[in-house]
């Protein structure tokens, strides 16, 4: 009898968009990202949590904008030359929701091998561990891969959809 063939499973690297919030490196699967736009005027919406910056008009659609730094418990982002809004699209129970994320700067699109992604440490990060899908070594630092459904709790999503409907 011949030896059974070993089949090597090929795990493809997943493309991620890397960006910075207060000097820390973060990443999101590129599949969530629809576009990156220049930071522009955001219309404030009353009675929203501080980390919900407001809404923008994106080609006739009202898109709620969340300040990631404020969501992580830091101060609101002071827009600078490199500040961007990353437009993501999440599949939620009631359909697709576009959300803008204010980031300090966008770095690049990276290939991250899922086999090299480590679990979130129990301590030592500036954000809640449930916000972290994993950690990936990139050059001399770790990138925090965000779990957007955790970053955006059900309450946040309700607030964001209220903000979009208010305009």
C-alpha cells in the first residue's frame, strides 16, 4: 500500500488597511472598507455619545461618523493634515450600514497571514480587549486588528442609525 498523500492546506493572506489612531497602529480587513475620504466638515447631531462625531453627506447618502480615538476612551480627534475618514460597510440584521471612522492617518494595505495573527493580550493595550480581533507583527510594531462588531456595540449601531435618520 502506498503512503497517504499529505495535503498542505493553503491559507491565503488577508488584505488589511492599516491606519493610526494616536500613534498606535490598527488594521481592518479590506473587505469592510468602501473608501477613504479626506476629513471634511461633519454635522453634529444632538444627544449622541461624544464618540459619535456626527454625520456627513456622501454623494447624497447620510453616513454617521464615529471618532475611533474617542471610542477608545481618548480625547476627540483634532483634525490634522493627514486625518481621514475611512468609510466601512457592515452587514447588520437590518441590512448594510455605512459608517465613517475618523483616523489620524491611513498607512497602507497589507497582506496579513491569518496563521500569524495572535490573540489579544489580557493587558497592555490602550483599548478594551473585546475590541481586538487579534494582533499582527508588522515591521517593528504590533498592529491591532479591530473587531468592528465589538467596537460598534448594538447601542452604538442604534445611535448611528438614529443619527443618520435625524438628517
